[in-house]
C-alpha cells in the first residue's frame, strides 16, 4: 500500500460520505435509515482498507473487478 493509494482512498471516502449526507438530507431521510446507510458505508470502507493492507490474505481476495 502506497501513500498515494491511501490518499486516493481518503478522498473517495470523504466524497462518498459527503454525497450520502447531501442526498439523504435533500430527500428528508429519517435518522434510523440514515444511520443504517452510514454504517454500511463504513463497513465497505473498512473492507476496502483491510483489503489494501492485506488483512484478508488468509480468507482470499475480496477485490471487486
């Protein structure tokens, strides 16, 4: 994992969080659904980060191609 790839992941994470909050705010999504969506986004981000640093080496690759 290079520093550039980590920086790109950080930029993508910030853009996804901003977009999710903006879209849910525009459509008036309630708090329970907003919380579920944000938790799912965080889980996907954790999987992507673990995949970048090799945390899933023994479980196989979870890369999306």
